[in-house]
C-alpha cells in the first residue's frame, strides 16, 4: 500500500479550511508573502523547474504556458477553469468546497508572477454552493488584505471574479469557456491564435484548472526540488507532484484519493477498496469518459501522462472508472454515445453528425438490430471523427467505441450474433 502525506487535501475532513483563520493557522498565505518578495519571473522559473503539468487533461507544463504571454502592453487575464464537466471527475469540486483559500492563494501568486490584475473563476453552474463558498472566501481574503488594491503594501493589486457557467460540457474546452465568459455562445475557437496570445477580450490569457493552480502555493513555499521528489515513478521525471484520483465504478470505496503521480493502477484500485468480493476486473478508463479503456494486463502501468499514453490511453483528469465482469460494455458505450450526442455544440460537422450516428448505431445494436456493417461503421468513425474538428470532443466521443472494438469485440459480436440466430432463414 502506498504511504503518502497529502499536500492538496491535507486537513480536509479534519479542520474547516473554508475559515480563513484556520487556513492561515495551517500556514496559508505564507507562500503568497514569500512570492511577493520575489521577482515575478523567478516565480515562473520556479514553476517551470517543478514541471507542474496541467491537471485538466492535456498535461501541458504550466510554467511553459505562462511564458507564452506576449509583453506588448495589452492587459493580461487569468481564467481558472472550474467547469469540471468530464464524467467521473470531481477532484476540483472537493478543492473548491473544502479548501477555497488554497485556490485563491494560487491565483494570487500566478497573477503576480504574470503581471495580471484581474482573474476569473469560471465555475460549473451546478456548483452553486461552491460559487458561494468561493465568493465568501474572496471577501474574507479581501478583509485580510490579500485581495484588492496594494496587497500587503507591495503595490500589487488583484481582483477575482466568480462567474457561473451554464453547465455545458463543451465549456470545459478553454476557448469555448472564454466565449461563454464573454457572453457569447460556448463554441471552441479555431487555433491558432492560442489564448496566451489572443484570449479573453482579445488579450493574452492564462487558462489553468483548479487543481493546477492549487499546486502553486506549495511549489513556492517548499521549492521546486521538493515538488519533483513527489513521485511513485522516479524513472519518469516528466510527471511528478501530487495528483487527486477520482475513483468510481465497481470499487468498494469510490471517492477522491490524493496520491503521488506515477502510482500504479492496481494501487489506485486497491486504495479505493478494490473490487467487490467475487468480482473480476474487466476494464478501466483511467482518465474519464473520453479516454480509451485499459485491461487487467495494464494493472502495473504507472499513472502518469507518459506511461498511460504508452499503454494506449490517456491520464486525462485521472478520473478512474472501473468496470468489473458484471458490466455490459455495450451498455456503457450507448451511455457515453448519448452523452456526447447531447453535449456536442454542433459547430463541426464530423462531431455534430458523428456523435448522433454513434448514438443511433449503439441503440440499434442494443435493441437487437445490429449488423456486421455497424461494426465497420464504428471503425470508420474513428478516422472520420478523430482529429477532424476544432476541439477534441469528437475525438473523445470515439475513444470508448474504438477501444471496445479493439479490446472487447466479443461484447459487440454477442449482440449481433444473437440477433442473427433468431432471424428466419
């Protein structure tokens, strides 16, 4: 069993970290004070050396992303992605509800490092209480002198605005989020230009998710060398630091578990209580609904960006969805197909039409009308939908069907062959 001292979730469930006095007593806002005594560029370099990878799914190095901002006199913005719309994921929600000041401190340090005076938190519409918690925390921080004008007498100023979205999956995509924040339809933008150059209101913009920004105070407080030593897979220095794994599905104790990056898949499942007695593992989606499945042969794969990719899937948001031998994977495929058909913004034809056809095909198979031609159609959709649209929702929609066809063709054959048997000669 992995022994690990929590970083991001330390104190959660034991003390009330929504109380700013309690947060300060735990060492909160000390990293901000340290950062304000540093040169902004030194903070960026510290985050680069720590190799903090974006926790929202793509895994792009945060410090590198920050360095892309042009210094051309335009205003700069920081937007925190708190939409968390990937099915199976709720780690950001825990951080918002239980430790909002950690996020606020991370925002303040990130904004100072990048010479930003206005930040936004774009939060999922269903997180009503989370939005209320954040707004109260911001005002508590303001009363302490951490938010507003001339913070702690340093001349640095920062305003933080909480904006509730309309609960659309597509607005988890960074450019669709920006459109929504500007009051426009939540549709992804063509890139380039990227948000770092042309983002919110046409200005340079940093977009990182809640978990990513929540790591920043710990890096500044403890140093990049400390951060890079947090790993269960020292052979891969590219992926390090703490990671919150959301484990759901056929485990005995589903929930959020903070572990070092690179922990083996089998350990993640065991920490969540393992499978129910008498059940066998069938498959795992390691990073939420949009990631291909892994099989029991992959139990020793380290859960980091590179290792999971080498195994044929994606770490994504580390939303580990576990399926045991009682699960009908065709049922799961139909469920995800319906989800993506509903959530497609309709801007790109391959996605608008393809997600709808995926739903129709899997409905037909499930209802007993499937044919061998449907299997070919599913295979063809992989090339027609993946990599052909502005954003990756279309790619996400075909990830599960593609891995189902590759790893568990018998699940589909069972439905199609059963139907053939009852047809008249």
